[in-house]
């Protein structure tokens, strides 16, 4: 059996859940891929219950199951009755617990045994471990997940909280006692655990290699993980001694159709939909209508994981170890080119569809889907760039994914692939011009105006030589953005005014609407506030009539800036909050950060909530890899003049979604009546309590003694009918008055 170190880290919730299931059900199956820790969990759950443990790896056919259980129970073999009947007579109605370990290769025999014995033995409870579901009546299935892994945005402290990291540290120190995770290597450790998918056995095998390799060296060699992770515990079962043996054990349990699909599905680097599998993986061997049944079989055998995290859609994914094994199979079958060609075609087809319907109510769904498919999109680019005959497809995909690069927050990858295509591919002039236009847009959002200017300068002769009006309008739109971000706002307005009608005439409503809110921004900063508000009103009306939301959010943001500059703070706040509400679905980091900044300006530097929003905006800029300075000197001056310093000591949001939630909670106007019975000093103390400060910190800030502050805190809590200071932030969120303004 596997070691139990992983149980000590991150399995408390699993322990509790399976224990509850076993208390309420007579048959519980812990399922999941090999090496996930099923046996260790089962042993830990039952160790104080003294079960009879039956290891089924010693037998090879379903017909041997009942006999193996009988032998383990010590049932006499002198009777001529069938073994399962002997077991039933032996157990009778007395309380008993069986742990049947490793059932997958004899699942039919286990199912037959349990179907026959459970009705006859009223006191019997059974816990099984298996990579496949037994499908016995009354079975409760618990799918054991991998250990938690750090997110790419986690800091040092959060990385250390994850179970996979804790297991890696413990296992590595057993073979390399001096091993430490530090500020310097923590991101490499996080990447290693992500690449291993938090699979306990893979983490354990990796730890052994850290005797002779650094974390960075090991991570770089994981492309050959089966050769690398091939030394395990000599006391473990054969299939747990190497990663390849573990996966091969699961492969042998699959039907020919399941093995075929296992190999073909390996081209998906991230999760995939049923539609994608049907498009990419069908052939005369597997018809489209058969794909669902084969996927169902792979899910049942723990080769595929069901992913319900994407709103409104069920998706599937393979753990990296399973996928890498499939990649080897695909090459052995000679199908690598065929399946990757289909993948590239699928990515292009879906990108075309999403761009064609961009100005509609499908935008948020398109962005969410692109985000979860991002690893697979990158795989499609890798394949396209392997052969010059596919470079045109790479360029087309680059341009069609323009909203994914910007609105989806994938600036670095978009820029990297644009440059690789431009530096490698021989493209027709017009196609190269469109790639240059997208590259310029990405560079501008990153704050790299010089590179953007270079892209546009290279594209202009291509436009002149071809006379392509549509390309010219797109280049002019990005030239307008370059002028805006360079502070030449009047010239930007004139440039947009020329580009927008041409873009609309060519049916590119997405680019036309994007240029429209950017023109309104230029109008704001050229002090043409009435013009800017008129532009925004027209655009807001158009967007609401079509269901378009992305440009609507930016138009509301620009409108909010114009209203704020005119001194209409309440209306500006309303406009900004409407923009932020749209981001609950979109999570466009650029828009989120810009709106959070606007809200800090509206709420004022002295507001503690404003300082929290400033901290949230800083965190979103960090996630995106850009800053407010990228958006031109006028906005940057407002940022420097009106944005309060970020609140220190708190916990910033980890994701864009958390930033939106925080922004909406803190920007809702506070009730003036709710705290009207507080004294001026108590109101000051309340402000610091909302920030989460301690009595000692409040005392230092207000130049009071800690005991005096303690008295004020007690008075505040009593007047607000709160039991503890921890309830203050929630009170603040609940008590709102839309007519009041926080200053």
C-alpha cells in the first residue's frame, strides 16, 4: 500500500466526507486515477474500525474474488458450497467491515459478490477502492480529487498552504534533509506541483529525484516524466514503483475504443467539451455518435475527470500524467499529424464563429470558453508553427483571437505568438498587416508604445501597396489609440472619426465600437465633456439594443470619468458600478482595474474603502502584467493625483472575480443613518475597524492609549448591535443608502 504522508496534508475534508458516507451507506467506493491516494485514505478511515482488508491485486480474474475474500476471512474451504455463500454464512447478521482494495481489474467479480452477499448480511458494510465504479445498487461513490496545487498568482505564504507542496517538502526531506522552499524557489516548486497535477504518487516519485536535481532542473525534464519518475518505494506494489507502470495498469483495463480515444484526447492541453471531442477525435474507428459513450467509459475508469467549473457547460480533462501517456500512444499509432490538424481546424472554426457573433449577448460565454481552452489554443499554435505550410493558419488564428488576448487577459502569450509569427512566417501583405495591427494593440495595452509604433510603421507600407481599405481602417484605429496613450488627444479624436465609419461599412462592428469608446476617452481628456457624454450615450444605447456588453462596460467607465470631472459624483458612481457589474460575467482585468481606480477617485483619498479598492486595482494590474501608466499621461496624472495609497496589512483579492466582488461591496454608498448615533471619535474608530486594524494600530494612528481605544471599540459594537469586531466589515456591506456618498 502507498505511504500515508499525503493523508496528513490536505485530506481532512476527504476523510470526513467518506466517513459520513460509510456511516450512512453499506457500500462506499473511493474512486479516482491510480496514484491518487485511494488506498491510503481508506486505510486511514478504517484503521480504528478494525476491518478485514482484502487486497485484490493478488488475483487476476473475476471468478477468484469470492474465494480470495473467503481466504482472507479465514472461512473454511471444506464445504462444497460456492465461496460467496460460505462468506455470507460466515458473516451472518453480525456487524462487520470489509475493505476491498484495488477492485478495478476484477470489478465484475466484486459487483457479483456484493450483489449476492450484502442482502444476506445485514450487519455488513463495505468500503472499496477502485479506478472504476462498481455500479452495484446502493453504492455511494466518492471521487477522490488530487491534492491542492498553487495557482500561478499565489504568493509565498499561499504556496506553502497547498497540500501538494506540503507533501513534496515532507517526502523530499526524507531523502534530502536540507531541502527548503524559499522565497527564491517557491514559484518553481509551485510550477512542479502544478505539472504533477497534485497526484500524490507523482509528487512522491518527484521528491526522490530531488536528491540529485534542483526543483528547476526537475521541472524542465518533466516532458519525459515516465523516464524521469521511475524509482519508487521497493515495498510498494509493482504498479506503484514507476509512473509508467501505474498508468499502464489503467490502460490495460480499457477497451480498444477507449484506448483510441485516450490517445486522441491527449492533444487537448486543458479541458475540452463533448463538441470538441466529436470534432477532433472521430474517425471510421469511432463515429461521432459513439464519442459520448466512450467518454463515459473513460470517466468511469478515472482516465478522464469531469469538470463542471465552467458556467453552464460540462467539460472533461486528463491529468497531465494520463495525457502524456496518451501522447506517446498517439505517436505510436501514427496519428499525431491527423489529430493535430483537426485540432487546429477546430480552434480556427470556433474562433471564426465567436468573432462573427462578438457584438451580441454571447460575449461572456466566448471569453469564458477561450480562457479554459487557452492551453489547447497554445498547443494549436505550436503545431501550426512546426510547418511553413500551416503558418497562414497560425496568422489567421492570431488575428481571430484578438479579443481573447485583450479582454481575456492573455497579453503576454498574445504578444509572444504575434512576434513569433511575424519573425518566422512568410505571409501575404494584407494578412501580415492584420497581425501587425493586433500586435500593436497588445503592445499598447502593455504600455510598450515604442514597439506599437514600430508595428504600425511596418504595416503602413503594406496597406499603401495593397490599397486595402479595411486594413487601413484597422491600422488607423490603433494609431488613434497610440495617439491617445501618447497624450495627443485632439489628433486621436480626428483619427477615430475617420476610422469608425469605414470599420462599420465593412461590417466590423466590434472594432468600430471599440474605437468609439476610445474616442470618447480622448474627448474626455481634451476637455470636450459634453461631446464625450454624447458619444457614450449613443454607444450605450447601441450596445443595449444588440446585447453587446464588453464595449458597454468601457463606455460606462468613460461616462463615469466624464461625470466625475463635471462634479456629478453620484451619477459617476452609478455608471462605474454598472460597468463593474458587467465584469461579474466578463472578468476583463483591464476594465476591472480601470473602474476600481475611478471608484477610488469618486470616493476620495480619505475613505478606507477607497484604499482597499486601490489595493485591489494594484493586484489586478499585477495579474495582467501592465499598469495605469500604459493608458496615457492624462489618466496616469489622475491616478497619481487622486488614487489613495493602497491599504497595507490586508489580504488583497487573489483573482479578478474576487476584485469585482470587493469593488461592488465597498463602492455601494453607505447609509448616513446607520452610524448617526456614533460620536466623532467613534466614527474614526469605526473607519479603522473596517480596515481590519488592531486596537494597538488604531491607538498609534489616533494618538490614544490602547485602553481608551478598547473602550471606543466596545461602544461602537454596542451601538451597532454587533458581538465582535469581526462583524464590522459585514455590517458595513449590509447597511447601505443609494443616496449617500462616502467621502
